[in-house]
């Protein structure tokens, strides 16, 4: 076999021998095929013939390459050995190789399949084999530039632009064109940036806005843009009909109107009747609807033919202006004259009738703002290229060049036309001749009228073709349920959407008044342009790593100016129409938020939230938060001390209690659960459990996040959580968990050790602790509680217990309760002084509570404890003695020191007796004063050092005996309340 010249230039290049099937490396790699037998037994057959599951890669020239490829390629129908499919040599990396995904032509004989980026949850399929022949793609000229020119140069230019120059004058007409042209130019820049930031699907601006600002904004603006396109179709139909009736007056069914100019009687001016416009408009709409139902292919073949009349008519109009004085000396045409420019420079706003003919007693008043609304549809159409993104060869090149070129050319044409129209005819002629463009055209005025009709009908066809596809694209995203009837399969015609668009267009045609329809179109298009500019502004300002548009001439400031300019123009035109358009978009936005299906499109708002969170986190710094700005961030420990029903992620009342720790629901909770096991084995189970826990949190309307941690045991898992959970000052500061009331019945040895370990970990990590007993009876938001909230203030906790009581009062379930503070004092303390100090302290804290001071020694000299507490005390003493005797016996048997919970224990029996008796006295006090309390809060005693966990659980049981609903609270080394403003 010939050597391969890698340099491709002859003898000077380095030569390497091609890889052959019999090479040792190939045989060794092939023997590692998991579907084959052992390497030793399969090595010999590979020397005789190439393995069936390997494709030959021949590097050579001409016929050798072709013949080898034909011999080496397997037929798809041939069975693979040992049932294995064709394997990739990059299987070691754990993913499909690029050869299998992209189908690179240099390595396979299959045609390349373009990669796609589906939305999460979207099913895709990769076709293997010969694909269907693709439709011919369009370039910049036919795909973007010509559609934009056809859409921009429409009916307004032909039958309204000269009238606008006569009404506003040349000076204000220049300002009008500059204002509207700047708006569309800035929007085109924003559109170019977004369109070149990735592949585009169907939907045009809806797709761009939705993927930038989210589905709610995208759908609301997309529907408004659809309405604008549908109404624009009616505008073009009415323009074509009006032109036809002016060209053929005898075709009118009803009488023509007779008008006067500024009270001076002139020759009767013929204008189409509104009834004629309605009748002919309905007929034309029906005919266009039949054409659209014929399919988009026929429309695309006919569309280029409409460009010829447009170009011919524009040329004839300008030729006619140069010869106007010689050709029509007595019809109000002065030719291009400086005197005429001076006369027409200033504005002359007059009242007109519905047809736009000046009348002294006309009921339609005009000003600059209303002319903006009338003229703005003449600059729309810049989205025509983006609407055809699926048919373009290179969207990232064609859309910017084609759109901006069409915008600049048409805006320049409008500037030149303002000067020429103002210089060629008198103001009276400009205001009374609604078809001045056809009158001044030379040499064939009648052909100009035909060209106007064809161009407007072509624009109407484009509107009636594009609007249904926009509606179908919105429906196919399956965000708005009510639009499901307009869904279509890929490549199918949207017949239902087309019929709906035709009906909507027909309703607008029945209105029959062109000047009343144009402001409505203006609002919808301006709303869409605002969305495009805001999308580019947000993406450009955030500058996420995925924001890499190929179109470099953009800046967030230009997009912001474009968006503000669109809003200003909306209010200049009509504040009432603006309010209606914004209200409609807001209603759709709200409806999508309530009824729509959630979709994550990676929109800019998510990026904004992310960056805002990062900046807020950095601004908080690493120092402790001031008490005035302190918020409880509870870490809710969902791991139960027992078994929960199947598919129940945590106790149903935990979220209710977490909400009680927030003022008006503000704040974040972190719900954490621990799965015992190996992380690699339980990773999928953890994901499933996390989804269930998140669903539970959302169902409970609790602002929080769910986290599942896999650890060898509960203690190790919690120790990792308490050290690492959170970021900066957004780390959880309170650990919330349920008191293990079942510790005597289930897993006796493990629960005390785990419970005490968690408390000690919280103390070491400087986390506050809130333990809830009686969680099963904790009230929800609808269960009213009466009575008192009793606080047994034993140790300084930074005011956490006081703050929790105030937060409970903000909830509907506890708002009728009153707070009582019981101060447990030493025997020799001055009760009255302490009571006064506590009252003053609470007053400064703006807290209302009744204060009681109880000396702790009063129970020793004043009677016996409650009978039930006394019985519990005796039982606890007996159990502690038994447990201690077992420990001593085990230590004596093993010859080791006294051991408990896997470590050495130091037990002072007198101290144990003292601890147990102290909890008995506190329990007796609480039973005496708070038996009927709605909830009791008491300080959490820390676990004694080197005491067995079993003893601590006996102390806690003694403290909480016969109290149905109680919170055991321990603060941390900082204040959470302050006396100062």
C-alpha cells in the first residue's frame, strides 16, 4: 500500500504508513470489545478478516479510497456479532463520540445530522441513514432584504405620505421620519444582536423575546404581535380597495362624498364610500384566504413578482416629480420649487372628516402625535426577515445585513420623499389628492395604481401568511392551554390558525376606516419592538457566558434608548391605546403565569436573578449581620425519628412551623433530609427524594429549598450539613427539628446518641436550636389558637426566644394570644427589681408581655411537685440507676473505664441527681402556670460534658413531661434583637 503524504504537497512532506486491519494495535483494541469472546480466542480470526463491527478508515487517493470504503462499510441490515451494535472506539470516555452524534463525513459515509439544542423535557430523534431532501435555502437578498422592503414600503407611503407632508409640513415631517426611523434602526440593531446569538426556530420575534425574557413575556408580546400582523392585513386590504376605487370610480356602489377645504368651496372631491370599502374589503379578504390555504410554497413563488411593481412605481413617482410642472401645470403642481418648499415648510393641522378630507366642521382633529400613529406602520416590517429564519442559509449573516440595509434604504427614501413632495405641489393639493403618488407619476399613472394594488395585496398576503405561523409557533410551545387548537405538526400548514386570522382580519375590514386601524397596529408593533430592545438590553447588561452574538455593533445603552423611545412613541400617539395595549399584554402575562405550563428557556431574568443574588451576597460581606437586619434562616431537619408513610418526604407540619418563624412569609428555609448509604449507589434515590421534598415545600407555600444528603449515617450527614450548608451570611442560623418522643420504643441505643450529637454539633457550629415537641398538634394557618404564649426565660439567648414569640403573634393562628414571660431566678435574687428590669427591657424592645418572676427554690419549701411529675421522677431515677449499673458491670467485665456511646464517660451520681431534680422543679412550674397555654417556650439545657446520652434524654423527658406543645430554644453567641432604631 502507498504511503500517505500528510502535507499534501509532494515529496517534501512527512510520510506515514496508513493503519492496516492486521496491525497489532488494531487487533488489541478489537479484542477489548465487551461483546466478543476472550482476547486470546478471538485474535486469530482477526488476522484473517477484519472484524465486522469495525469500519475501515482508508487514507489514500482516488480509486483505492473508494473501493476500500465500499468493501469496509457494513450494510445496516447485517446482524452484528454477538448481538452488539456498532461500537465507538471512544467508548472509554463514557459518552457517544462526535462521530456518532454529528455523523462527520470525514469518518462515515452517512450524511451529517445537525446538532440541536432541545428544551428540557423535549423529545428529539436523530435520523440515521439518508435524510429527506431539504428545502432550498434563501440568501440575504431573497430571504431578508426583499421581504423587508416589501413589508416596509406599503400602503402608507403611496396613499398617506403626501397627505402627512401637507398636514405636518416639511419640517415636522422630517422630525416624524427621524423619530420613527431611529426607533426601527435601534430595534434592528437589537434584533441583529439577538438573532446572531444562536440558532433560531419558528416564531420570529416571539421566539427571540421568549427565550430572552421568559415564556410569560414572550407569549404575551407574541400574541400582541400576532394581532398586529392580523390587523395589518386588514390595513393592506383596505389600502388596495381604496386605490382600486379611486382608479375605477364607477366600481363604487354608493355615492361619493363632497368636501370643502377650510370653509372655501372647491370642486367636489371624490372619495370612496366606507360601505364600498367594507364590501370590497370582505371580498378581497376571502380571496386572499383561499390563496393562503393553497400553501406557503405558492405564496413564495408569487412574492418576488410583487417587488417589480414596487420598484417601478417608485421610479415613476420620482420621474413624475421632475416633469410635474411641464406635464400638469394647472392641477396644483408647481414643480420642484424653493417657493413651494417655503410655503409647505411649516405645519397646517386642520380638522377632517373620516376620509381625511379637510372640513371646517370636521370631527377628526390632527396633531403631530396622531400623525406618528398614522405614519409608524410605514416603517414596520423589519421582522419580515427574522420570520423566515428557518428558510435562511445563514441566519447570523443574513438577518443583520438584510434588515439593517432595508431599514436604512427605506428611511433614506422617506427623507428624500418628504423634501420632494413638499417641493412639487401646493398644500391644498397635498391634502385633497389622496392618490397624489399616482397623479404625479410619469409616464404611466394607471400602471402606478395597478402597482400599488399589487404591492398592497402582496403585503396583505405576507401578513395573512406570517400571522398564522406565529400563532402556531406559540401554540406548539404548549405554554398557553387555550391555544392548543392551533397546534400543527412540523411541516404542516396551520389551517386552524389561518382561518382564525382571516376572521380577525375580516372584522377589522368591516370597521372600514384606515385611520382608525393604524394606531392599533402601531401599538402592537411598538410593544413587540420594546420587547426586542429590552431583551437585548438585559442580555447585553448581564453579559452571561452564553451571550456571544456574532453581530458586534451593539450596546446595552442603545437597546435601552430604543426601548424607551418605543414607549415614548406609544404615549405620544395615544395614551388610551397605550394603556389598552399594555393592559392586554399584562392580562395575557397573568393568565400565562396562572394557567400556563412552566418552561425553562434559560431566559435573561434567570440570569439577572443569579447575578443579583451574587452581588447581594457579596454586599453582605463576611461580618455578622446587624441585629436590625437579622432574619431567621431555619435549617429544617426532615429526617424523622421513626417511619413516615410511603412517598411522604417529611412531617406534614414541619413547613407550617417553618412559616411561623418568618414575618409575613419573608425569608428562606432550607429543608434537609439524610439518606443512609453510599453516595454512588443512592445518588438517583437522592434526586427523586429531593423532587418529592421540593413538591411538598411548594404545596405548603413555603419559601425554601430542598436538599438531600447521602451519608453513612445520620450523625455524619448532619455534621457535614451544619459545616457546609449555605454561602457567606446566607448560611442557616437556626436548626429546627422534631423532638424524638419515640426514643424509648424504637432504636433505643441510637436515637439518644444521635440526638445529643446533633445538639453538640450545633453548639460547636454556633447555630441556634429550636426543638419542637407536639408537632402532630401544631396548628396550621386556619386553626385559631387562644390563650397565652408562655416563655420560660432561664438563660441569656440573645433574645431569640422573645423574637420567636413575636413572630408567632404575626400569624393568623396565634394573633389572639398574649405573651407571658416567666423569669426563673435564684433564691437570693430581688424579684421586684428583676421584674422591673425585664419590663423596661421589653418596653424598649417594643414588645408587650406580662412578666412573672419565680424563684427556683420555692418548690423545695412549698409543697410537693405535681403527682404525675413525681411519678415520672421516680421512674427516671430507677431507669438511670439500672442503666448506670449495666455500664459498671460492662466496664468491670471488660476491664475498661466506664464507657458510654463509644467514648469514656465520667458520671457523678450526685450531679445526675441534681440535674434530674432541677428538671423536675422546672416541669412542675410549667405545669402549674402553663397547663392551658397555646404554646410554651423554654430554654434548652446543653448536654452535660461526658454524660451518657441516655441520661440527657431522661433529663429532657423529665423537663417536658405532660406538656403537649412546647418549643425548646437555645440561642447562639450573638444578639438577634436590639433596643436602638
